[in-house]
C-alpha cells in the first residue's frame, strides 16, 4: 500500500465494502438536527447545533468532504431558520457562528491531514530502517528452515536494537542473533554496523572464530567513532549468538556465545539448553585476560531438532504478578518443533503472559537444517 492509499484510509473512516462511509455520521447528525428543530416548539430550537456537523466531518472525513458539509450546514441553517416565523428565528448571530465553525473545521481538517501525512512518512522511514537491519530472508535460505518474530517495545518506533541474519558463505552457512544494549537510534546504528560486518565476514572467513573476532573489532571501532562524535556510547555492548552450519557435517552446529542466553534445542523428544560458552558480550573483550574470541563449541543435534534463540525481551518478560516468563516450559508445550509454528507459539505465549505490554524489544528466532539438501 502506498502512502497516498494509506492516507486515504486514515482520513476517512470507517470503511464498508472498500468504500468510505465516514460521511454518514455528519450527514445523519445534520438530518437529525433538522428534523428535531422542525418538529418541536419554538421553546426548543436546536438549529444552532448544526455547528457540530462540520466539526465531526473534520475529525473523520477528508478536506473536500468537510468543505461540503460546511456549505451544507450554512444552507441548511438558512432554510430551517426561515421556515419559522420571524419572531422565532435565530437570525444573523447564529448564522455567523455556523459559517465561522465551518471555516474552522476546514482548517482543522487540513492540519489533521498534514499530521497524518507526516506520520505516514515517519512510519515509512521506520519500516525502511527495519528492512535494512532485519532484511527479509527467503524460505529455505542457505539450506536452513527458519522463522523469526520481532516485536518492538515502542510500537511507534517499530525498530530497536535486536538483530538477526542468515549468511550463506564459502565455508557453510552462518547465523547471528543478538541484542544491542540500550535503545534508540544509537542501538539501531550499532545493530546495523554489526550486521554489515557479519554479512561480509560470514561469507568470506573460513573459521567461525575469525568471524567472531571481526565482530568484536567492529563493535570497538563503531563505539570509538560514536564517542569521537561526542555521543555517550562509550560503554555500549551487544550480546549475541553466532552459529555455524558446516556443509560437511549435517548433524553438527558450531556455536560462539557472546554473553547471550544459550539457545534451546527443541525436538520431538523435549527441550534442552545448549552450553552457554561463557563468552563476554561484544565490545567487552578488553575485560578478560584471555586473548581472542570466546571458545567455539561444537554441538550435535538430533534429527528434527530446532534451535530456538530469543532476546531478553522474552526471558525477562513479566506478568502482573511480577513472574518471569518460563521459556523452556513453554517451548516444551509447543505442538511441533517446526520453526514457523514454534515461533508463533512462543510469541503468543509471551504476549499472553505480559497482557500485550512488552517492556523491552523482543526477538524470537528459530532455525534448523532443511530435510532436503
């Protein structure tokens, strides 16, 4: 849907059979005021209530529709008022009131339309940013069956610091899922920087450890750049899980954990957590005396097992009783380990647990090898 089409749907509500019927509300009001005024005594004259008609139109209709109702209100006022004897007519003062209200309604509608246009423009920018950071992934991409759900805690911003991607390469397929500390544009910029490095290193580098080292270097460089710009990003970091699917080992996955919650292996026989790896978040390698990236773990997956990775928006989700969301138990109750259904099951359970009030950006990502090469 284009911005122009979306604007039309916003400016005239509600809709019926694809057409706007927003004009029905002010029209019914105009007809009701006219009927009541003509069928009551002179002690209950409400013709001046016509000032409400263009105001209602300005709130739910377009500019031209509002202008039509402003003119109709003036004409209707004149016709109804003249239908009464001279001594009972409202006269010129109320006529000026109705005409002035119509002009104000048209101006208000123009301002409302401009605000809607700005809102749609900002939404388009947010959606473009989201597609840049979280690019669409084809089904079966690089031999992996996958599914992902991203829920921004700020429904207006639509994008935050969570990130994920799949990158096929010369030495197998790599997957990166992570969460940048903090919120706002700074977190989005950091996520974009890490994903850019991952997409290049994940394709070219032979060893997963080298990809991890490149990510750490990129995090430090990006943070140094933002600090040089005078921004308070000197302590920003990112937790992440880096996966490698070697082409010659269909039942093996390589794993490097940067301070992230360990993935869960969800299979037909149950749920088991993968080893944590005990790595530090990206951007904090200088806090350890051990040189190089965190250790690369090799995990053997059972047939049909799916790797489930979530950000802390899931694991730290709380309900009204301040109880944390139980991810392992919920994953165990999933009807199937197939990534699309598993992700949907976890998403619905999180929203039900929090009553649709998320306190942090939430990413749910599931991946496994396809059954066919």
